[in-house]
């Protein structure tokens, strides 16, 4: 059985409580929606307005805890019955099939926009007292500049102090803390080549704009810059680059690689079954060129991302979109021209920028600028700054990486989403009365279809007892979307990659390869289909191929029908947006797959609304996802490695030993030149390393 191989992001092994304060604007009143009932033989769905809600009321999805019947016949009967019972205008409004209806629904939710609030004299006094009694590692000199090096991969998980790499929640928390910390004068960002998706970049960019509301300065230094890095840097007040900087603002590309020619040469015949004409996972194995449907999908994604980049950057820099397009198409690489045309503030080396900061702070030339880096500032508690949350608690459960049902013997402690561990967290939140709501933060391209379904079930059970909001990061596609659709409300970034409602499964016929190398394999079996997965030395018989295909088709129908049920959408309408197609968050919202556009702060605002918590009341976000440091992490933290095994090879071995079952996953789409992107295929990385060594 084959499986598309994708790199993982760290998974979490233990609980940690972290308090966060949300300063949100009051939501605007909006019209209420009447109740809509959707009935089926085995399940029921109610959409209602809480009459006792102190906040503006919204339609709230509640789920029956009965088993879901996924048969196609019953689904069609359910559609007819639902159509009869909801043949009024209110029923029609719930079937979100156009961008107009989606935009109306999005506007009904609170924005969650950050509002900087000046502390009153008493709060300032209490903060000063807390700083006097702060722990030694929380003490910061007045007038200090927070420095952060934003580069490489950025995890959506919290990290321990010994873990390497950057953490998105800790970056965003540091920016919020710096806005309120009277000891911090401003932020100095070093931005270099990023290997994360656009969703995380959008979240950081939003926090940069929020920080500027405090009146403090934020300056960017960019020695190496492509479109993604510039998208982040242009949000800052000033941009500096050395004269030798690598600027390559030439546009965006999307790449697709194919291995079928390689397999033909070595005698490997991949037998892949996939359902959804846009389900490109598997194309890398069975095709030599891009399919028409895959080309259509990738072109749409590329146009969305490039169009968003042009609009946001031109607006931020006070230019027209045409000006920016002309600049890109001129192929400019000279830093001098970037300065002349106003795309950067000036040409300076790092030490010159620091000298400018010294002048900005009014320090003598012989005095060093006091600075604190990202890792040290992460140890400053929000409590010290008077930003501790309120009594109401909202649980945050983070799910990052590829999905598996159980942990593989070769897997590291922080690799991917392990279904059984994630379910434990969900049940903990469901059984506890301390949490008013839950936010499922998803950054996953999918994985094992069975594990995705089991987690979907548990999230639905949780959603039946308290509000559940799904917040999407870079990607929540296929199995990642499977998890999200169980929530009452789904929030995504504009450029989140989501959808991909489809399945793929496959096996390798290694007969010709065995013949070439002189290997022989014989199997004794009992049962007509006993050799279906075991006989990799021959192709499937016609009856085996039929069973293989029907199994994958059944998994797809279950996925599609449950998506339709979860999103209150007729199956035929869901089929139109399913078919394995990947959408950006914006397009997904216009097609009813997503409810609102925004980041984690908007998810918090919606959770407060659903839980009847006033928008101006602070809440405590309880993170159930900080890992405890492992021995390899501790050793690597002090500059050592445990064994020296290449991580890419380890991931490959892990996937090969844990590859059973139908997969609900999105393939590794590589934008720009991000071969190191978290969801790229490790096989390609190994081939690339081999070719470069020749």
C-alpha cells in the first residue's frame, strides 16, 4: 500500500496552561435567524438562536450524538426530506452557495480586531509593582528593543525552551506583550527566507499592524527577500536592506513533480485509486504530466495568492496595483532602485540600523542599545504586564502535521497528529465544566482517513455540549478539513489552503522490479481476497481491482456526505465543491466550506459570542498543547545531536512503516522555491539531495 509522504510538524505530549488576554472590539448588532430543522432517519441538526444571550445572537450549529448513516441512498432521501421541511426563505439562506450569502454570514460575526487600550493610573501602578517583584529572567531594562529573527519554518505549536525553531503563538504573544510592556520601546525584525505558508505570514502581519496601534516603532531589516518576506516587511514602518541584499521580487510559481517515468525505468507499477477529479495526491506516482483538473486548480490557487499579494502590498505602500505589477515585470534586483521607487526606506547595514535606533531612543553614541531576543522575552509572563485573562476559560487544542491513528515506533514524540492522543484532549475538555468553549487550531494536510473520522466524531460530541470553533492556519485540507467540519464555526485565513474533500489509496506492483533484481516471492492464502494487499509481486486481478476501487469510493462517499451534513448543505451541492479540490480560505468561504475569515483572535471573539461571554470581557485561553522537552531536544538545544540520522530519511522510514488504509490527504504543493516547505514530499527531498551530490 502506498501513501503520499509529507513532512511533519511537532506534536504535543502534555498539557500546559497559558493565559492570554484578548482585547476585542465590541461586535455590531446583526439580524437574528429563525430556527431551521434538518432531519434524517438517523440524525438531526438544529440551528437556533439562544433567547437568553446577552450578546448579539447568531445561528448556532448543534449536533445529535447519534451515529451518522453514510449510505448514498439515505443521504438522498435525507436531502428530499430536508428540502420539504425547509422550503421557506430561512431554509434557503442556510444553503450557502454564493459569495454574497457567505459575505453576509461573515459580517454577522464579531471581527476580533485588536484594540489597544491605555492602562489607567491604577493599572499602571499595579504593573510597576509586579515588575518590581518579577522573577530574574522576567526583568527587562527600560527602553529595551525586542529583536526577532523571522526565518525558516514556523510551527503552529507552542515550543519548550529547549526546542529549536520558531513558534507562531509565541511570536504573536511576544508582539502583544511588547505593545503593552512599558519597558519595550519598539521592535526590530530580521526577516529572511521563510519556509511556512501564507496563513502564518498573514497572522504575523496582522499582529504587526496591531502593534503599531501602541505608537511604538517597528523596523524591518531584510538581507534576503522574496515575495513572502516582503509581504511581511512592508507592514512595518521602515524597511532597511544592505547594499548586497538578495531581492528577487519576480512573481510566484507553483510546481508539480512526477515520478512515473522513474518508476517505469526501475520496474515499479503504482496502482492508485482516488475519488475526486481534483484529487492530485497520487498524480506524482501515476502520471508524467499535470492533469487538466490539477492545472485548473493550481492556476486558481496561484492567481488568488498572487492577486492578494499585489492588492495588499500596493495598498500598504500607497502604490497602485499596476505600479507594483510593472515593477515586478521589470525584473528589478538592484537594491538602489528599490530605494529610489520607495519600496524600501533606505540602504543600511545592520550596525547602521542599530545606530539609527540608538538615536531614536536618545542614547549617547558610547551606549549600547538595550535589546532582548525572542527566546528570552518569551519567558516574560503576561501576568507580569497586567495582561492575565479573566475567569472565563476557553480551551485551545492545537493539531499540526500529518494525521495518523496511532504513533509509529519510529516517530518522534512531536511528529504529527496522533488520533488517540488528540481524542484524549477532546474528551478532557468535554468532561470538564471549567471550559466555556473550545478552539481547535488546525494546521494539517490530512493523513489517515480512519483517524480523521474518529476525531471528527469526538469533535462533534464536544460540539454538542459546548461551542467549538475551528481555526485554520496554513493548511487544513482533506483530513485536516475533516476535523474542522465537525466544529460549529470554521474560521480561516484568506490564503489558508483548505477543502480537498477526497480520498486516495494505492499499492505498488513490484513484479518487474523483482524480476530485474532476481527476487522471488510466493504466497499461500485462503480466502478470495486474502492477497489483495499482500501480493505486491503481481498486478491486481479484475475482481480485486473492483473491490479496491469500491473501498476507496465508499470512503469518499462517507467523507463527502459527512461534510454535507456538517455544513448543512445538500449532498449534490457539496459534490460541486468537493471532488478533492483545494480552495483558498476566501474561496472556501464563498462556497460554504468556511464561515468567517480571520485568525485566532477572531476565533476567540466568535467563541465568546457563542458562549454568551460579553466581547469586552477578558478570557483566559488554556493551551492543552505545550510539549515537555525530550532528551534529543535538550541535547540539540546545547548544540549536539543524538545520533546524527538525517531527519528527512527518518520521516521517510516512518511513513513507509505506517502506510496502511485509505488516505484523506492533500499532496505537497510547492509555491515559489520552498522545497523545504513542511508539506513537501520527502522522496523529492532525497532525490534532490542525491542529484546535487553528483
